[in-house]
C-alpha cells in the first residue's frame, strides 16, 4: 500500500522588497569585512572597520574614491 503523506497547502508569498536600508547595510557589512581582512583579521575592533566602511559608503566619499580610481 502506498504511503499517504499528508499534503499541506503551502502559501508562498513573494519575498518582501528589500528596502534601500537593507541593501546599504549589506554593502557596509561586506565592505567592513573586507577592510577587517585587509587589516589581518584582528580581534576586538569591529567598530573600526564598520565606521570606516560607513565613511567610504557616503556619497561624498564616493566622489573622492571615484576620482582616485
């Protein structure tokens, strides 16, 4: 006799649109991690890389970074 698994109706809702703040947060996170790795992955100083990443992500900094590239 076949195994009669109970079927559940799955309600799949589209994922929420990620808002701009989520995207910026993800970008800052990735940049902070890269900066931390460049510094040799020191322990106990995550704010150093986080604040530097935020600073580099500011629109004013982008103009400076773009000119240097």
